[in-house]
C-alpha cells in the first residue's frame, strides 16, 4: 500500500476546497435568482409625503361666537340708585297759639330765655323745629324758645325746660345692590372623539395630530385603550382645525392595513367650547389600487389607465402620479366621481422620462358637518423608453 506524498496530499486538499467554494457559489447564485423573481411578483407599497387634498366641499358655516356680556358694555346692567328713607315733615303748630321767636337778644347758643315774674300760664305743647336733613348720631339739638298768650291778653314768656344732651335718632338708609350678570372669562376649548379600525375602537397607543388649515401642528395626543381621544386647551379658532392620522407616526400598522394619510375637519372651536367629533376610521375599507398592477412597465408617452376599488360613501376621488424618492408630483387628476381615470402620458410639455414612479388614490366622504379625506398606499409604476 502506497501512502500519498506530501505534495499529492496538498494538491488533493486544494482541489477539494476549490470544488466546495464553487458549489457554494452556485447555491448562492440560484438562491439570488429565486429571491429576485419572488420580489418582482410582490407589490412594493411605499409611504407618501402629505398629499395635496381636494378643495374642502363642506358648506357648513361656522357657528357664531356668542356675545360675552363681560366685554360688551351694552349688555351690563347699571347699578340701582341708592334708596334713602324720607325724613318726616315738620309737624304743624298748635292752632290758636301763635308762636314766634323771643326778642330778648339771646340766641340758641346763649341758652334758653328766663321767664319774667308774674302769673304763669299752664304749659302748652310747643312746636319743635325739626330739620329735613338727617342728624348725625350723638348730636344734641338745642330747644326752641316759644311765646304763648297770657291771661291779660298780653304775651308772656313761658319757661323752657333745661336743655339736655339727648342723642337724636338718626334715620338710616338701606342700599340695595343688584348683582351684575357676568360671564366666565374667555378660555381655550376641548375637542374629543373616537378612533376606529374596521369599525372597532383601536386598542390604544395610536397617535393623532391637531393642525391648522395651513398644516401647522398645534397639539398631539395618544388614543386611550377604548379608542377615545381628546385635545385639551385648544385656542379658539373660527377657521377650524384638522385631526390628522399618519401611518409613519403609527408603525404598529402596516401600509396595506391602514390609510397612509387621513384628516378630518375643519373643526371650529369657540371660546370655552367643547366639540365632540364623529368616529374616524383609519382602515382602507376596500380602497385599493387595481390597475396598473405593481411593478408593471409602461412605455414612455403611452396613455395610462388607472383603476381602483371604491371607498364607502365617497363623494369624490383623485389620482396622483409622483416620481422618485422625493415624491415629485408629476400629474394630478381632476375631482372624479368614478373609480377610474386616464392619463395621456404627457407632462410638462412632453412624454414622461423613463424611471420609477408611484401612483395613489385619495377619497373624500362627509362625516356630519366635517369632511374626512383619506389616502391609500402607492404601488410602483415603471416607465421605460
């Protein structure tokens, strides 16, 4: 038995390794061909940048903002006038007894006049002068000197009681104030609603955006486990807001499961107002492209017929044709009532340049006083020379 020499052993090893590498290369080659053929058969949906929607068809006029009594002077009631109790009139003097001021050179500040000697007539009631103005409490009033008729037909003075410091009762007045009607101060509003997927409330975690009509984001919220959502502290707006769902912000949903974009509005918010919007469904609900099929090649300059399945209760459709990773808009159809459209293959004054394109369909439907706009995914369309 002959053993292999060292040179023969090395040569046999190199031959074996070469055959092994060649076999692995063949396996890799055929595997790559298989994967490529499978990839060409499957659609390649892509997301799209925010599409330009059709003009808003909602004709509802935003509700008028109520007049705030606190800011409108014509709505404020004037305060009531102060009510004061009247002071009693001066009592009438006793008939038949003329009363006059004693002329003895004395004044009320000097005290009462002293009576002369002689007969004194019985003391009769005298009229006391009163003032029609209120008297402050604690102020004493000086007695009034009076004269009365004597038995001899003359006039003799009557003794006047010694003055005392008796506080005079001061009439009181009651002021009745009627409260002025006021309204709560102006403030932000609240928007609430519910998010659905195929008619069933989503199981939380979905994110929604509130934006202006100029696509400026105002707020963001996360949907609760029962599908409900709300935007709090929303500034009042007569122009209204849009409630936006974006698939890229919700990667838990696949492109072929939900709309790539969808927004509902305009939602008008008044001062301190609360708005409850209708349910918003993010499922495609049958809105799918039919023709051309994904990755179909079309000759440049040739007409292209687009066809898609219907969206429930849609009032209008439109078709977008975009090019490249930048999603440059090449062609946009007019508003459509049917589920088909034809593009003549000409754009920018000539035929389309060869390359990779995408096409997509948008739809609109009415939800009460609001408009829901949805946009599906975009299949690939190849333009060849």
